[in-house]
C-alpha cells in the first residue's frame, strides 16, 4: 500500500510525512514550489492542485492506493475548493481511497455544538471553499472520509503558538479573542488518527477535534504557561467587537468518531510539555499511557 500525502510540507502534512517515515510505510508526498530535503522512504512530487491533469498524473505515477488531502490554500478558491475537487475527481476515476481533511470553518457557530451529521453553513470565504470541497467529495467519492478538525497545535510550530510568542514579545499587534471558541487538537493526535482512518474502511464525516472547548485567549494562556511565558502579556479582545468576519463559538462534537478510533484525541488541557508531562491549567499530571 502506498499513501500519497497531498500538502506534505504544511504543518499537518509534515507530521504525516514524519509518521510515515518513522513507521517505514511506503509513502509519497507533494510540494507546491520548494522541494523538501530527502526523507528515507518518502518520494516527493511537485504538484499544483489547480491542474487536474497534473493531479491525476501524480496519483498514477506513485501508484497511490490511499490519498490524504492535507493541502490548504486558505481562502484561495482555486486551491482550497477547485483543487480539492480535482483530487476527488482523480480519486474517483482511479479507484483510490480518499481521506479529505476539512475544517470547522464550514460552520457558522449559530448552532455552537456540531455533530458529524450537521450540514455546512459557512460565513467566511475560507469556510465556503472548504464546504464546496466537502460537497464535491461527498458526491464524487461516497466511500471517502471527510475528516473535519479544529485549531491544530503542537511543537511550537503552529500559527497560534507562534502568535502567542509574538504577542508576549511585543512584536505583534492585535488581540486574542475571548469569545472565539474552538476545540484544539494536537498535530500528533490528528496525524495518528488520520493514518488509522486511512487504512480502515471508514467512510463519511468524522470529527477529529479535541474534547476541550477553549477561547483563543484561553488557549494562548495555556501555551504561554507551557512555554514559561508571561501570560498576562497576552492582549484580550472580542471578535464580536472587531470588524472581522468569522464564526464565534464552534465546537466540533467528536464523541461518535472517538468511539470508533483506537487513537485517543486529547483535549488542549492535556497537550504535552517538553519534559514528558502534560499541562492541565497550571498543574501537571503524568503523561497518559
């Protein structure tokens, strides 16, 4: 079995590639412009997902049996929506299993709690692009998995972690919202769950998000505490008072998905410290087995 990771140089894609290399899994991964360094056991291919012929060609060239689409073009419709449609079309035509990574941005927040059965109602261009991609995947590849997730955190490399450090250092303007609530997931847990799903016969929508609902400011405080930073330096504000589009309280309910998984997805209050322990607010507990 060969797994193709589309978006292999992104934050999540890098963890998926690392996991493949560590496990000795036959894998291929794609990059858009800059070719990554050599990783034993991983074949790299340049790919522009906006080109449907190129998408189909890469999947065929590496003889992929499973495709994990971890690419993200943000609000760029051609990449996030149309690129994902090209991947779904190629997977359907070639008979390849597809795991499509989606986002809680497809929801407006009007319902707050979102189970796997909830339909998208996006309020941002990015959310609309991800919702369009989900629709295409549902129609073109009914056997595919749509894996929706939330804020991805881990190893200090995520956007949110870098933002927290910049705020504490005083090098970034703006605030962390106290009314913008999500269910963060650690990149290691998410990658492990995606690998588990990829080699299973699961189909349909899965919610791969943590069980802890936190505001961006509360999550920032946890990150600051973890990294020994002064959390009082984190500026707070409300998204409701800012001229920025976006959902407020979006909580992915992943309980039904978790019951089907062997991988345990931890809440943000459990995210690991560098000393091998986990943080729960300001206290530490032994790392769970």
